[in-house]
């Protein structure tokens, strides 16, 4: 079926709205009835002025849409009744029913469109307001891990939320919540900055304390090392002094022992020499006695032997004198030197002789 042409209702013509209300089946008998009904209802929708911002206006729009939807019920019922009479036209009636349902549903949706748009916008507005209020509330509490950047991002995001007409009678509460949220974030930000500064100061003080401890440990280690060096040097000096003292003592003892040994040797030598001198003197006395005896015996000898002996004695005396003088050049006193010469002459000194 082609789309119905717009029905022209004369000034004195009956309204199809009234006719359909009186006889819903007219839709199925009069081809002009449905287009005319659609036009009249469309005109009612166009003429209706519903203010979606007021409850009364919204109710008026809903009532108009409901009345349009309600009008299809008697028409559909009438179509059902005619089905038995119009068995052969069932398809046409069903098609007309579909058209009635389609057109009237379309008109209903058209009539309700301003309300639907308002409700959609209202839902968006409510969601926006609730989201903003939730954001304001949540901003007053934040995790301990928040950084300065997190605070700055939240403050910027909340400041960007505009408290406009969408908030309605919640505008004042929203404005207060926004101010409170920003204030809470700024306090948190300031506290974090203060905490970070305190941490930095604490770290600085800790580092300074650690540095002082390190320097003190180094100084203590230096003093300990110096004291250990002093102790080591003092111990070495004590050892050196003890070793030197022991060495001096040993040297003194060795020198004393050597001096004693030399003195004893010298005394022994002097005693030996004294004994040898005594022996030489005794020998000399014996010899002289023997010579005297010999001279006494020899006095009776010839004068010539006497002269020879005297010459021999003179010769020996000379050589012995020279030997004595030589011995005296070694620092020996004359009596001792004489005794030595006599001892040699007497043969008391082994391996030494005087050649006359």
C-alpha cells in the first residue's frame, strides 16, 4: 500500500479522530481515514507545547504519547472483528493493521521524542553531577603513595569541573565540595612537600653524622696507628738499648777477661824471666866459682894461657856488652838486659846463642 496522502479536513468536516473513536472499523473501510488520522495526530503533536523543564510539561508530553498509543487498541480490536467477515481480505487487513501500528508507533515516538531527549539529557546531567560529587568526595582521601604530580593532576582535574546549571539546587553543595576537595589536595600536597623536605633534611643530617663518624673513625684509626708506631718504635728502641747494653757489657767483660789474661800472661812472663834471671845469676855464680877454681888451678899454668884467657874474656865481655846494649834498646833496664845476656851466654835461653 502506498503511503497515505495528507487528508484535507474541511472547516465543517467531522474530525477523523472523532470518527475513529466512534467507529474504529472506519480505518478499514475508508482509505482516507488512516492518513487523515495520522495528519490530525501529527498536528496535535506539533501543536502541543510541552516544557520538559517542568513536571507539568513532562506529564503533558507523556499523556499525549500515551493517548496516541491508546488509540491503536480499539482500531486493532476492530480489525480483529472484521477478520471473520473479511476472510478473503485478511492479508489486506493485516497489512493495514501493520501500517496502523507502524504509523501510530512512529507518531507516539515522535510525540515522546522531546521527553526522551530530555530524559537522556537528564540522565547524562545526573551522571555528570554524581560523577563530579563523587570526585569531590574521593579527592579528600588519597593513598599514601601519592606524589606531587598526582596531587597536581587531581587539583587541575577538579578545578576544570565547572559548577553550572546542570547542578541545579546542588550547585552550592557542589561548590563547597569542590572547594573542600581542592583544599584537602593542597593540604596533602603541602604536607608531602614538607615531609619530603624533612626527609631530605633528615637524610642530610644523617649523611653529615655518618661523615663525622667516618672522619672520627679515620682519626681514631690514625691515632691508633700512630700509637702503635710509637709503641713499636719504643719497643724497638728498648730492644736496641738492651742489645747495646748487653753488647757493651759483653765487650766490657771480654775486655776485662782479655786484660786479666794479658796481665796474668805478663805476670807469668815476668815470673818466668825472673826465674830465668835467677837461674842465670846462679849459673853465673857457679861459673865464676868454677872459673875461680879453674883460675886457681890454672894459676899454676903457664903465663901464656893466662894471657890468652884474659884476651878471651875481654872479647866476650865486649860482645856481651854489645848484646846488652841492643837488648836495652827494646826498653829493658840494664840489669835485666845484663841478666838476659848472661842467661843466653849461659845457654839458659833455648835456641839462642851469642857468637863470640
